[in-house]
């Protein structure tokens, strides 16, 4: 039986969340990244449910009740931060330090993508969705939506953020993340020991140019390169 992952794109509907650079809305970024995470995880054979897949309002209780009733194996709430336009970086929360293994793996895998400006670390907080989820839960603040540098990450590097979150979830669940699941394995080429293929890197009617090209090839490590002379009309 496949593992069940509940993804909660924070805010939605009348609750826009934080408002950032160029009127960027947190609720939209959260949903965009969440859908990318959903797609990546489904390709790994996991069952995935979103608290919302469009721009609707849900209470915090709605979100945790949905996850608890579905009996998810883990709960990931996706958010953007905001403060004073100067603060920046990524931070990931768990309810308590002894329940931080999911948060730790998600945080670490996003750091591996380099899609962040500052590592603000792992933190604990009594957020409603963390303390009222029956399964392991974490909340990731991907970046500061009101910071110029971070807002570019939130709009231009969503694929990297989603990949890091998906890999962290898989690591927590003990599922090997496969970059191209379902693709057939590439078979090695057939080798015929009696057949050889010569690679030609150019033809010149000037010996000087030919010797220059030979020297270039040798500098690149092609020590077995050589000049073969062919005369027009010769058999």
C-alpha cells in the first residue's frame, strides 16, 4: 500500500496571506508550488491529497480534519514569509524538536537545491496545523515574499523548491526518489570487436591549418589524433 502525503497550500480565497513585491500574493505562490510537489510525488507512486487545489478559503481546522480523516502519513504546509522587506531566507517548522524529522529532511533537501538566500534553520512553533495533525507535520516558509531577492526565488525557482520538498518527503517516508520513474533502462550499445569507426574532425587543403587543428585536439586530450593525407584523384 502506497504512502499518503497531505499537502497544505497555506491561505486561499479571501485570505491572501502575505502581500509581496509587485503585489505578489502568498496564496498563489503556495498553491503553485504545492501543485508541483503533488505532481512530483505522484510520479514516485505516492498518494497525494491537497487541502485545496484552487483559490478557496479553508479554516485551519478544515485542513487538519481533512488530513486526519484521510489518515495521511505526513502533513506538509507550504507558506511564504514576510516581515520588513529586508529579512530573507528559508525556515522550516515542526511542533516540537522531537517531531522534527520530517521538517529536517524537507529543509535539508531544499537547501541542496540552492534555491534560497539565507538558511534560517529549523524551528519549533505551536502553529495550529502542526499541533492538531495526527501524523508527522511540518510547515515550510520558503522565502520572504516582500524581499526583492527572495521574491524572484518564489516566482522563478518554483521547480527547485518543489523538487527539494518532494525529495525531503520521500526521504522521510523511506521512498527512493527516482528522477525519471517509469522510463525503461537504457541498454548498453552492442559492441562488435571486428568493426571500428573513425571520427573525422575536419579537412583542410593547408597543412598549416591541419597541424593547428591537430595541436588543438591533443591539448584537449585526444593523444591518438593524427593527420591522414589524401590527394585528389588518388585511389
